[in-house]
């Protein structure tokens, strides 16, 4: 179980700037439950895949139960 809702995870992801151009405009953003391996290893509850609306870079974020963002790739 998680205390962090999907909506909250989405808002957190949108408030996290693009690592490449530092903009906050995303043309695609998908929030999905973290796979068990990731949940166990990094305590990630949601995985967000997003595409920057400015530079087009795709990035992936893992969001922990407490709202911390643990990786970006
Ligand atoms: Zn960008």
C-alpha cells in the first residue's frame, strides 16, 4: 500500500524540471505503478515516463512513498 496517490505523483513529476533544458513543459507524461523489483530495491511506488515539450528528451522518474524522486534516466 502507498500513501502517495497517482495524482500527487503526477504533480510532483510536473514540478520537477527537465534534466536537459530545465523547462517544466511536458507533452507526454505517464504515471504507472512501480514494478516489484524497483519497489523493493529503491522503495519506489510510482514510475513516471515523460517527454519534454521543449527539447523532446524522454526521462524516467521513480517516486518514493514520501514524494522523493530517486532517479532520472
Ligand atoms: Zn527539456
